């Protein structure tokens, strides 16, 4: 009994690092994946503590988490 194995290119994480396109290079090694994850977490942490526009036309803003919680508590009466 035979097994069908489609002729597909290897998954990006299984390619040799030098063969990966730049946008996939972070997948090349465990160290590069850890470094990429650390960068993402740092970016998310900065974003979670900053102000900015999400959609200016719709009037949607981004607030630091602490400030957003203060506003929600103030708006909803703080559980009273």
C-alpha cells in the first residue's frame, strides 16, 4: 500500500535561513523566532501605554490601558 505525499515546497520554518525571503527570515532559527517575539512584545507594550488615532475619521482613539480603565470606571459609576 502506497502513501500519497504531495510535491510541496518545505514549510518556511524548515528552509535554510539563506533561502528565505526577508519577510520570513524571522522563522529561520529558534533564536530568530525568540528575537522576533521579543520585538513584537516590546512594540505591543509601547502601544498599550500610548495615545494615538486608530481611525481619525470615525473618531476612534487609542488610550493607555490605565487611562481607559479610569474612564470606564468614571462613566459607569465605579460599581455603585
